[in-house]
C-alpha cells in the first residue's frame, strides 16, 4: 500500500465516516451521538488566521439554515483547545458573533490524517480546507477540498446538503445549477416499456429532452403546494 495513503487517509464517498472521539469547544465529540442527523465536518488550517476567521463567521451566520435541514456543523483543526477557545472569544469580542457549533482540537493530527485532511505537498502540520457531508446514517455523501488561500462558499455547501436530501427523498437527481424549489431529473427508465411511456409523457407534458433526460417537480415542492391548499 502507498505510504501516503496509509498515513494520510483515503476516505471516499459512499463509505461509513471514520469514527471520531475527541474533545471540542463544546465538550466530547463522538459521531455515533449524531446518528439521525446530517453532519458537515470541515477542517481549517489554523486559528487566528484571516481566511479561516471569515469562514467560521460565515458558517456561524448560516448555522440556522443548516439546522433547518437537520444538519450539524463540526469544525476541526490541529490547534489546541485553549487556542480554539481564545480565538472564538476574540471573534465574539470583535464582532458580537458567538460560534454555535463545536470545533475539534486534533492536536496529534490523528483525525486529520484518517480523513485525509493533511496534504503533505502543501503542509505536513496544517489541514487544508476539507468539507465532508455525512448523512443521517453515517455515510459520507460529498467531499470538497479547497486550498489554504481560497475561502469556501458556504451557500454552495448548504445547497449541496439540500440537493442530496431532495434527491434521496424524491428518488431523482438534481441537474446543473439546481437550487431548492427547482424541478429535479427523473430516474432513467429501466425497461423498454418504461422508455416508451417516458417518451409519451415528455410529448404530452413537454418536461424533457429525451427518454434519458426528463424532469419532475420535487416531492418537497409538491408537499409545500399541498400545505398551501
């Protein structure tokens, strides 16, 4: 096995998220305690750094939106607990914003390496900007990796969580540039008879380009319509 992979993780979409048992700014963190909740686990290179500070504030401002999607935010870096606490308090003093989610102290780097958060060609001591979206069954559903000098787009992370949840619930897929409320792609026909029925549906409803690409309103959108009636 490649030494880099062995020492620096090789976590993939579709796998069970590696367990985490660590201290954070809100106390002990254990992923098994989050079963039934979605998780956005994100790493940042260091406390008291400019880009990371803007990201932590942006995540804090968006926290309610994540909570509305049954999603919990968890931050992580290789800084100490004392450093995390001092940084968060400094943010509060300067902005009045309190950080409502935990930030893990991974001082020995064990979690960071297990998740592949450390890119050795960039730094052997700091994490890059990883994001892992973990579903309510503990499965990794999406992974983002940003370099140290580019801040993350929190609305895109939020959109991806909602896209995953919508695709799951409505048994479909989301197209390019999808935003909540827009139609979703129907699953492709699996038999020739289903193909013919899909073509008939498209000719009638003008809801697609071909049998392999057609759209339907999301079931969540339909639920909202029914509630309004």
